[in-house]
C-alpha cells in the first residue's frame, strides 16, 4: 500500500452461468482468463483465493498474508456517511437497505458472507457508494412528494458512484495543484452506468442518481430521467406489473432502447458510418450530460473544473467533445489534439479555456483499499 503497487487485479463474470470465468491481469500487464463453472458467491470467492495463492499466477504465498478485505457496498441509505468495519449490526443495516437496492445489496452481502466463511478471523470493511453524497443539502436530496413517504420509506435522492466521485475530485486537485477549499468541480462518471456530481470545497452538493441508480443520465440500458406520468401511461397501456416496468427501465432502455445495442463503442462506430438511428441515440446521450453540467455550474455559482472519468469518459474523445460542444458560454474550450487521450490523466482544454477540462481515470479499488487499511490499522 505504501507504493500503491497493484499485485493482482481481476474479477469473475457471468456468475451462476455455465460459461462463467475469472478474468485477471498479471503485474506485467498480461491478461488471463480461466473458464470454470462458478454457481454462487462462496465458490467464486474460493476460486479467487485459489488463484491468488496459485504457484503460477498467485500474488501471495498463502491466505495468512491477507489481513483485511474491503467490499464495495452500493446502498448505505442515511446510516453511513463513511466506510466502516463490518459487524453484525452493519450487516443488519445493509440488509435493511436492500429494499432500496434489490439488485446490488443482496449480492454485496453474499460476498461478505463468503469471505466470512473462508476467512472467519479476517476483518472486513464496507465502503458505501452512497456515503460521499451524504453531504448534499436537504433542498438537493428531497423529492417534492408527500413528506410522509420520506419518513416512512426513506424516499429521497441518495446518489451512487460515490467512491469514484470522491477519488477523482480529490485526485484532480492534486493533479492541477489547486486547493480543495474554494474549488468548484463537476465530475462526470460516464460509462455503461453514468452519473454527474457537483462538488464544492471537496463536498458533494448534488448528484444525478437518486433513490436508485436509475435517475439522471441516459445510460447503457437505463433510461435516466423520465416523466413519472410516462411510466404510469406505459404500465396502463401494456398491462405491466411494477417488476416488469422496472425491468424495462433498468435493462431495456437507454442506449439499448434507442439504438438496439448498449455498447458505446458500437454506437460510436455506427455514428461514424452515418447511421441515423445511432446519431439520434448519441445526440440524446450527449445532450443529457451537457444539460447537467450547465445545471451544476448554476448550482455552484460557476465551475472551475469539468472532469471526465469512467469507461466512456476516460476513453471516448467524441463523448467528451460532444458533451462540451455548447459550453463555450461558460468559457469551456476543448483542444482537439489534447482530447485524443485515452485512459490516462490529461488536461484536454486549451490554455486560454476559463474552465479546466480534465480526464482522470477512476480508481475505486484504491479508495476501497485505502479506507480498509485506515480502518483496520486503527483496530
């Protein structure tokens, strides 16, 4: 951790499916894929531990060298505004928040349980996606609905991608050598999922995702902002249940809904080949990013830095230029040559741009590891 050297990096995909596999990167940059049927989380964690101690691919000699495990947990509700040591009480609270994040929190708990079974004496830390956004003022996180639903069910904006927004907003101040105090930064985490945050003096004052990760930007398969009346209208017309409607909004909308594919690289290629359906989808995608950047500049009384991160934000020059195309009124000027960068830290605005536009690759794993080390070191 002193050198921040990455000794092992990877993850399991298609868990529970016949074609599941573990994909990882060796320290020399070589990529490996190990195909194996992995039915559930405990066997998945066991497989990861087996590879971590493998003579050919391993990063440690045995599991005794692992003295802490950090977990990304998506929803912490209002209970957690920072990372915490996992206890029985913490697990119970994460379970209580599962109704707010039914796709993520139960899976996060399975990961915690799997590690507990395999390494029962090793401390574990929960790092919450929602924690960074707990500094939002009431006027930013409240929905204008009967207040009893806030009190009874906790229906309000929570925000997500907080670990990423926290990392990049801190890192960009170091990179630009500017103080956190007095800074007005708009962080655009744009990928298959996407969110934008307004960060003033190092604290989040607003973010695009809401009660769930469905609100805000148009995403790979999520619709983002939509008139609630339109949702009710579709449900009535199609005779849809709430679960069916949720499936449409979360898994069949966004880029997939308009273009037919959810991969932004496919969309970019199709636009380059003058596909009108692809161009329409791209226009909607970029416009929503632009709109929120403008809104958050207004919310903060101006903006000093616009930052792009995430799979699309870090790697797709057309997305960055498309999102900033009409922002010259804020003093934003993109340098086309500088904007050709992919996957590394860079200033992509011109020298005379009043607003710095920057690419900062996110590192949520480093934040999780750093929080875990800090908490465990204090035990």
